[in-house]
C-alpha cells in the first residue's frame, strides 16, 4: 500500500503497492531537467521531456502518488468544474475553445499511453452527466449548455441520469473517461525508467540556488544541477505570488460497495454548492461507488468529520450501501480566474517552472501542464503558454475572487495583529519588503507593497520557510525579511 499525506488512505493507495525505483542514489549529478514531485504532473512531464532526448531526474520527497494524485477521485473530463460560461467571460471564446481542445488532447494522450504500455489501470471511456434540481440551477444549466456548444462540445439534453436522484433537467457530454490513477502513474514511471529516466524517492529538496544558466538543487541525499527545474509539487513551495493567487480547498471522498442493481458506468455531477460527484470503478474484480464533495476552503470547517458524515448521509439517501471501504479527503488549489497557472514561476529564474491552480480537474490539467512545460523547455511555440502563464495579469478576470481571498485572510488575522498592537511598529517596513511578527503566539507575515499598503497572511504554513536575515524593527517581535534568494522546501 502507498502511504498517504493525510490520516486516511484513499481507495487508490490501498489497492496499489509502493513503487520501487531502480536506483536510490544516482551516480549522475547533472541533468537537463529536474522535476520535483512524483505525482501525475511530474511523471507525465518527465516522460514527455525524456522523449525529446533530454536527461531527466524526478525527485520525490516521499513516494510516488503520496500526495494529491493519490487523493484524487480521478475524473478525466472535458466538462470542467469551472464552467465554460466563466472561462469565456474571463478569457474570451477563442481561449475557451483552446482550453476545451487541450482537454480533449489530454484524454487522447492518456488513452495513447495506456495502449502503448498495455497497462491494466481500469481505463474506461464514458459520458458525463450534469443535472439541475431546481429552477435556479436549470437557468445556469441552460447557460452552461450553450457555452459547451460554443467551445465545441456536444452537450445533449437527456431525460434520465444514471443515479437515483430526482432532477428537473440534465445534459450529458461524451468522450469522458476514468481510470485507476496510482496504477497509471506507476506504469508511466516504469516506462520512464526503462527509457533511461531516473527517479529518486524519499529525497526532499531543501534549497534551490538559481544561476543564469543552471539551477543547483540541494536535497537530503545529494546535490544535483540542471538547466531547468519543474516544481510539480501541487503548489510551488517557495515564497511567491501564486500563494496569493491560489485558494486552498478541501474535498472529501469515499469508496463504497452498493447493490449491484445500482451500478452505472458514467461520471455524474449535481449543481449544488458545495456540489456532489459520483462514479464507479472496478478494481481487481470488485466494483466501488466513488462519491465526493462537500468542498470548503481549507481551515474553514472546524469539524471536518461533519463534512464526512454529511457526504455519507447524502450517498445513503439515494444508494443501497452495503459497506464503506475508504474515506479520505484531499486538498486542491483554485486559481483566482478559473484557469491553472502553468509556466515560468514569477520572481524566480526563467529556468524555474511550475504548475498549480488546477481546481478539481487535476487529472486533465496535469496532461495539459506536462505538454505546456515541455514546449517551454524545448522552445516550441504554443499559444497555451501565454494563456496559462503564471505571470498573466487579468485586471477583471478573477479580481473579485482575488480580493475576496485576501479580505478573508485579513478578517482572520487582522484582529490578531492590530488588537493591542500599535500599528506604528510596522512603519519601519519599506515598500516592497516584508516582516514576520509573532502576535499572540502566532507568526504573522506582513508585506508592504509598492504603494505602502500592508498585506497580512499566516506565516505558519510549512509549505515555505524563509531564512530571515537583517535588521529588527523597533518592536522585538518583528524581523525584517531581507533574504529572498534562499528557498527552503518543507512538508505541509
């Protein structure tokens, strides 16, 4: 069984043996590309780059699929969580069509890989159903249907859905798919190694030293050097603007045995907020219903067991449940404007690349990310590079979400900072600089932008830790942040 970055193993991790790389300490220390992260994005990117004739090293802090890839519900779809109505509104019809085309190509790529590897990973093509339960949802569904047609999908109005939930209207979209994600990634990893690639597990990256022509990667096992670095770590573990543009979300899932008469083949989604999603998967002769939902912002649900119980109660309301085999949760990141951030990491060397902000569509966006990242490295023209660029500036698209996220941070932390603390103590922070304050036993990060506005956030998330050097301000609890080149990567 694959171990997990949470308390509970997913269905995928409990039905997959831990991967065993061919070598533990590679003799070679210099590569064309080093990929940090052994999930589906990292392994797919490594596979594509190796096929371009580049030497590639994958570094994984734990084991392959230890993180979010192991916690997915593995829907492979072109009917995305962020509807095409929103993508068209934020990016225009042409770009929305490009996103849809890229999703289709992503499905084709997985299908092609599975055929080439002759791998048994539960691949099954199916349809996706989206249904409305009230008049308000019906109106939204009508708009989504029209947007789907505009981008080139073929949504069909249907009179029935595969699950026993009452509804007012529904659509279906073809050429979707499902599979066993951890078995697929391991098969891809084996092929990567057979072709000459290198994977090192239990190897945590502790520092990146960026130079104009290469990046030095310091790890717990050795120091490596590469021309390019790809941070395929769910969200880049460095102090960067993407932490301000992405919102962490928590989603819950469970695998259940249900009465055989209720088995179905497709992907199904309701339109509630938070919504529910359903599918089935056959593994080693057993059929499982996989249900998910009850999403919320990470840290906003004090009793997460309530979310788990609520999801299970919803499932039992409509399905004849015989047993529950797995319950788990997973974290994902939503971007401010509805599309992922894929490409050069702002504020760092142009040789440092990343991919994050997939929302709930990590399986399909990982395929898109791998191709975009490959094209950046090999210098191939691709219109998606600009569309998904982490440096993109959209003053309208996503602004409300961006503002709401930061207001939320301030609501949680401002009281702790300014209650009983004189705001004058932050006067010593120059524009463009930041500080770490310990207020009421909690570390608070404070940043002053070029306009003199203070921004606050929790400094306790161990995704990123900065070595602080420099002068203390007049308050002994404030330390000026001056070190920006040193990046330490720690687990969350």
